[in-house]
């Protein structure tokens, strides 16, 4: 099933990047456009908060928000540990 595209092309590209890395995207929410969820869902990752990131509808800087999304995907502690083994 396809999801609604983000209106900012930079953010949409980062979301596609996250999807290719196995992250799930849920569109909708109270203040955010949606959220992305780590595929590992490990309780040890990020002090038990899991890897969940809010995606803003109208970020002040779409470029910076896109970089932040990619940074979270690339720096997932569980993914890094799996890659090192």
C-alpha cells in the first residue's frame, strides 16, 4: 500500500531512504505529518524509547530536517551493532 507523499521534496527523499533501510512510516498524528519507526524495535536502543522520529509537516528548513532523518537512520545503535558483527 502506498503512503501519502510529503510536500517537501527533501523530506520525501529522506523518507524514501528510511523505507529502503526498513523503517516503517506512519502518516498522521496530532502535531506531526507522521512518524518513522525503526525496524529493530529493540528495548535497549535509545534508553528504551525505541527509534521513533516525528516528521514535521512544515519544517523551518526542509534540508536540515531531511539530514536529521537520514542521520537517525544511519546512526541506529542496533543496526550499527549488527553491521560490526
